[in-house]
C-alpha cells in the first residue's frame, strides 16, 4: 500500500495519481500532442543559489525535471533522494533536475545560506534556484494545484511530459519510470 503526501491542499493527491497513470501510458509518444511549457514559466528569470540567473528556455535541448519545493516541507525532503538518484543516473545524457525553491511557508524568500546549508545536509547534486512568485504561480496554474512538492517532466523540445504532485512511493516510482522512457526516446 502506498500513501501520497504533500505540503498544502491534499486534495491534489488523487488527481496526481490519475495524472501519473495517464502520463505513464502516454509517455512513449514523441512531443507532438503534449502541451508546451507556458511562456510565463519558460521565460521567468530564476536566481541560482550559487549565483547568476537563468531562464528555462536557455535549457532547450535537455530533458528537465522542474521541482518546486521548500526546506520546511517534509514530503519534499522524502522526494529529494530520488531526485538525486535520477540526476546522477542521467546527468551525462542531457538531463537536469532544477530544484525551484518557493520560499518559506508564509511565502517570503528563504535565505541563500539556509538553502545552501539544507542542500549540503541533504547532499543535493542538482541545480537549485529561487522561484520568483510569478513563476510559482505559473507552475500552479499548469498543475491546478497549490501544494509542494510538485515536479514537471519537460522534454528536449519544451513539452510537458509528466506532472507529479505530492510524494509517496507510487509518485517516486512513476517519476523514475516516465523519465526512463523519455530518456530512451
């Protein structure tokens, strides 16, 4: 038996499971038919924790796993070892996990120092950035859920190939399965 968990509105869990099942059944198709990432999210400027800025459009040609999270979120912490594993497995094949920190539970930015300490404690091996409020809103608009963690799997052409809301082993397994199929295309 598996349980789905997330920080925020937990009504997302049933739709997340159904979405993951549908995505799993459809992932073998090429980009045609999959929605493009919204320009509000793709063109948003993210502040890298290590310094500098980037836009998701600058990552075209890579398979991306966009993960919104907060240091205060227990299910986010449970998900992170799986993200670390996927980053290590596929990083040399044009894949990148982007951890997009949404700030504190109250919505204010978390300090760079707190995020860096957290990343060190969790042994994170992937890119971390702050998600500006409008980008987080665009993410929520796509998924229709205001909960973390949430992860979007985006193909090399910028099409959304999977949405994973909340946590739990079923979600983690679905993320890995969908990523493996996409990387094999």
